[in-house]
């Protein structure tokens, strides 16, 4: 009896060990021989958690006059889907720097760091060199592929910078943002890392905002790196949508900077910056330029303003940005061949957006209704919106009563959506995010995967080694 029980416990222990190995993050999903793709496009919706996806799906459908609940975003029709774990080396909840670095280097790091391992010391900027790891863009470029980054943020912001920067502090976007001590130690700002990278690793294309970090406003070193870039062979600097669309076919390297820092959100762009391109325009131009390399390319496209809107509590604008992001994905699908191009759509992290009831035909931007159609009342006798945040600027001030949303203009994209706890900037969410895939290697996206496994899937699908050398 005891022997039988011992054998049974041993078998259970072995089974548990096998199941643990099978379930380990990234094990199995990124293993095996991946189908080869000539091109990979990674779309990152910054802060685009599952609740944001659901709300945006409903919103897009309702904008079209259709049933929002049964609507599908373009990428939600992709055949393969996985959930992705998103923690960082030092936090249960990641920021964009670690999130993007995990996907682009295969290594987790600390929040705020880019292109380095978790051994980096944030207080010692020189430690970034010792902790440096190659990015997928650098590996791809060193093996003959073209590489590019597109973002509606500054091109030196965390997500796009994760393609080329190696730094312990994401805030070092330009030399004016660096402490003098770091400059004295010979540390290099992110903008300079983009421009001064070795030619064999340098991005061929970078489109977004951030001109202020490259010399539009004076740098400490006095450089105008936009002019420097334009003087290189087969290269162009552009700062308008028209110039971007009119690039000569001979152009192989493009720096496009359309704002001093982050670009304007999609609501304000047509009036605030009418000459700036949309995300879909930048995506189209990037694919056109990078496709001139017959060996293939790697492109990252970020919908950065989803996150920016969430941080300031503007749920409506965040949904606008997801719809714009989806349009860029649809454009990429139309311009590429699924036989040779893997397209991945995911997020770096989530946000604390919640969806609180609502009738089937309720506006996702409206008040939560009762069964009779009247607004549902909270315990304080006031109605509440379907969308709310856990934290953010829309929270009640100290000792203040909650505002009545029925007296506000909920149709205003810049309306500050209610939050449970007031914070100047809404906090990220720590739950898993979704990843959708279409094309060669898409079958590797299934079940639960670890964020760094996305790097391995892309690398293997492109047939690349694990480092530049």
C-alpha cells in the first residue's frame, strides 16, 4: 500500500514537473523550426489592454452605425492569438521601456531602461554599456535587412527608442535632458544614439515626433542632426506629410520628424498640425521605402497616443487612437503579401480602464443605464459612465464629492473620464495583453507566452541569429 502510494506520488510529481516545463513562459511557443518570412512588421498599441480593445471594438462599430458588440477590429480577424505576460525585472507592472525592450531584445530589464539587461544600474549611466544587448533591428540590419520605426510619439520615446538605444534612463531623449554628470562621464543621449549608430546597425527609417531632441531647439553640443542625416547618400529629412509622400524612389534612408516632441492626437491633428501625416500615412511610406530592399525588412509601428490619452484620463481619445492604429494595420495588410510578411499586433502593457455594464445599444461613451433605459445611480445618488478608470485625473479630489457626469459633455474626446482614485497620470495595468499574428510564423502565437518570447519568434521567423555577430 505504501509502495503503491509512493509510486503514485512520484508519478504525480513527475507529471507536475513536465506540466511546469510545458507551461513555462516562452517554452514551446518559440521553439521548433519557424517558417521563414522575408519581412516582419510589429505593431505595438501602447497601453492597449484587453478592456481598451473591447471598448474600441464597440466604439468603432457604433461609429459606423452598426452593433458595436459584434464588431471586429481589423487585427481581431487574424487567425492566431496569444496572451502575453508583461511584468518587468523590478515591478509587477511594466512601463513602455521594459515592455518594448523585452519584445525587441528578448531580455527583461528594469522599468525605464532600454536595450539593456536587468543588470543595469540606473544611477550609473555608464553601466548601460556593460549591460547592453543587441536589438532585433540591429541584428536584422547587420544581416542585410532594412529596418525602421514609426511612432506617433517622439521617435526618441521609450517604444521606438527600444529599437536602437541602450540606456538606463529613458528620459535621456536629448542631451539637454541629461544631467551634466552623465555628459561628463561620456554617456550619449538617445537622439544621438540613433544618428551616430554604426551604419551596419543604424535604422534606415525613423518617422514620428521629437525634432526638438535632434536640433530643432538648441542642443548642448550645437548639432543639427536633421541636416546631418539629410546630407548622407540616398537619404532625406522630411517634416510634412506632403514631403513624405513625395520622396524620390532612390531614397533608401528617411528621417521624418513632424513635431517638436510627441505628435498631436488624432482629434487635434487636422487643425493643430495640418501638415503632419497620419499614422496610416507614415506606415504606408515606411513599407514603400523599406520594401526597396529585396532581402527584406523589419518594421515597428507604434500607436503611442493610445497610452498618452489614457494617462490623462481621456478614454474617448484613447479609443480614437485605437481606431487610427487599426487603420494603419489595415493599410499594412493591403500593401504586403501574407506569404512572406509576418504581421504581429500587440501591446507593451495595459491600462486600468474598466467597462461597467450597458445595454446592447448603449453608447460606449455614455452613462450606464438601468433596464428601463434610465441612468443607473451609484450609492451617492449620481449616475456613472460605462467607461471608468481605476486611477487618473478624473478621480475625486481630496474630501471632494464625485462629479455628476450627466452634466458634462461626454462626447468631448478630451473629457476626463471618471476614476476611482485621483492621480495626475493614470497608472498602467499589470494584466496580460493580447497578441495577434498573421503570416509566416503566426502559428507560434497561442496559449500564454512570455513577452521576451516575441523577440525569439520574430528572430527565428526572419532566420536571424541571436546577436549582431
